[in-house]
């Protein structure tokens, strides 16, 4: 490692700087998103310093030994082309391997994909960010949520088995944290079991629709229509990240007037024993956490 470069744990006092990097890239996370990911893994989020000056960030989120996530890999514009981003990534991978994590994933931008490939990551599936400007009052009216508001413990427990099946591993800590940031909606089947759930939260540039998980296209569409009205009442624009393989969700996005903003690639390193079912993902929790 270059003698000018020092890597250390990210601290709460560093988050204002970290958020300037996020703004530099035009990403949608907020300071609250930074606080959430740091609170979930205080020993697994890192800051790069170059000659004593903050220069870059990277975060990890661990979902048990089966899976961990790498996110928020950012380098300040004036410090690029010095190997800082790669050093941060290698540090994250070393940390996660030291924790015994068997599979590591991330959502790569086209710019970052070659770097991840050089470290051994391979493509799992592709996704796109869709966006829509808020409809006028005379525009299409969205239905309201059947069960909304901050989620209760019982509701989150009810959706946990379905979410684990679809995402691939258990992530109730993340869902509990996200449920504090915005409305929660759950649908039940005729037997009273959870058939889907969804959330949205405020973002720096737009309201963010997700995570959303549904057992069927009918449930997915109902969740989206219920959540969209609340999300667009909060902000002038909505972002929605969807797996390309969920053709029903992609068709729903186009039908509701969303347009593609950018493409991403979900990438994986290690033994992907629990890939989940992205065809039933109707909204990501966020590129920084999956």
C-alpha cells in the first residue's frame, strides 16, 4: 500500500464528508442512509485518507456468514487514479473474509464493473433504475395502501419468511431499520399469511421506492400502486430499482410512465448458495445494501 494512504474505520464524525462524496456522484442516499449502514456495521465501514486528508469511503453490510454486501465505494475527484478505490475494495474483502463470509455481492455501475471483475466478481443479473416525475393533480390517481404506516414488530415478523426466500438470506435487522424511515405496506393471502410487502423512503434527489417483495404480479402491482401515491406526495420525483428479469415489474414501471435512468449489474464473489428469486423482487432496498 502507498505510504500516503491510510485506511481506518468510518466514524460518525466522518459522515458529513462522506455525504459530499455521495453528492459529487449525484447518488440518492441521504445522511440517514449513511447513519443506518454505519450503525449496522461500525467495524465494517471504512474511510481512506491520503496524506492525512479524507479521500474515499466504502461500506459493508453482513447478513450472517452466508452473505455480505459492499457499497458506497466513493473517491473524491481530486484523489482519483491513485489506487484508493481498489485499496478500499480489497480492504472490505479482507475484512469480510476474516469474518468468515462465504459470498459477497454488490451492485456495480458501468464505471466500477471492470474493477470488480479484476477482483474476481462475476455477473449475477442486471438491473435498471427507473424514474418518474410526480404526476399532476389531474393525472392518474393511485390507490391507497391497505396497511401502511411505520411497521409493527408483528408485521415485520410476518414478512420475514417471504423476504428471506426472495432475497436469499435473512435480513430482518435491515428491514427493521428501513421501516423507521417511511411507510410500510403489507398484503396477505386468503390464509392470512404475508403475500408481499413494500416500503419507500425519502432520498437526496427523489423518493425511493423499495424494498418491495411480492409472491405474484397481482400482489406486486397492488403494492406499487399503494406506495406510489405516498412517495410522490413527498417528493417531485421517484426512483425505483428493478431486476431486468422481473418482466412483470418492468412492464408495470413502463405502464406507470417511468423511464430508465441508468443500468447496473449485480455481481457476486464466492459461493452463491442462496441466490434468492429476483423475479419476485419488485424493488431493491438500495444499491448500498441490496
